[in-house]
C-alpha cells in the first residue's frame, strides 16, 4: 500500500458507563476539564491538592509534562485575566481499580479546537485526586 493511501479509521467504540458508576461519573464530569473549574480553585496550592505527587500529563502536542511544569504554567495562566470558553460532552467513566477511574470526554475550546481528553482519577480519604491526564487534538481551528 502506498504511504499516501490512508486506511479507514476503525469504528468508534461503544462507550457506555456502567450504571453502578453513575454517581462517580456525575462527580468526575463536574470537575472537568481539569484546571478550568474555578469552583475547585485557581491557586497553585489548589492545583497541588487536586493532583497526586506523581501526576504527569501528555499534552495535545504529544509532549509529556511533569507535575511541577504543569503547576508553573497554571500559576502563570491564573496570574492574568483570561477568557476561558469551553464545552464538554461525551463523558464516559470506567473503573480501573477499587478507587481509580478513567474518565474520557470531548472538549471544545473557543468554538474551534476539539480535543479528546482522558483523566485518571483516584478517590482518596480527602477528595478526588488527578493521577494522569492526556489531551489529543481532533481539530484545531
């Protein structure tokens, strides 16, 4: 096959959240997109509380980012006024272990940029904590 010929994309999976996870789906989807919900905090200390020590992410660029780098960038973002226009949809939750869950969804930013997002969440005695996050660009307007 020529390298210029594209193979058809595989069919989309049927993503259905187990009804037993409905409350967890509700709780976690209310926290997404992570770091964009002022009601959960906008300071570095807030973001530290939201993440486990070993948190890291893969950005839409494909680059890997450490917790410290992400916290530094969030500190810069919230130090200045900024417009944050977004819409989420297509939430799906899956249990990975007793207290660890994968939440996936679609995010539209500024009515043009579409990304698929996945966050691994851990339920702790204190609250929900983010273990890992990834964004993949679908369209970038």
